[in-house]
C-alpha cells in the first residue's frame, strides 16, 4: 500500500466519522403516549383475571400492546 493510498483511506474514514457524528442527532425519536389501546373495559377485566396478562410471560406482547398503561410497561 502506497502512502497516497493510505492517506486517501484515512481521509475517507475521517469523512465517514464526521458524517456519522452529525447525522446521529437527527435520529431522535419522540416517546409515544402511555395509553391502553385495548380500552379501559378490556384492560380492567384482563388485568384482574386469574390469568393476569401483565405477569404472564406468554401474554407479555398483549400486555405491552393493548394494556401498557394498566400493566405499567410503557417505554
């Protein structure tokens, strides 16, 4: 590898580093509101049932999507 090729590689790496440094801040996302998408009636019934969706590992996806506020799993 010649000195010119090494210099060019260094310049490209520096350019990519700077590009990454300035574009990272633009990817900031906003937080979604913490709500029960399943509705108050659905979540009050299913979070108090013996087969509690908030603590059942097999139903965690339902809890996080439908009853996030009632189950306290908002992110």
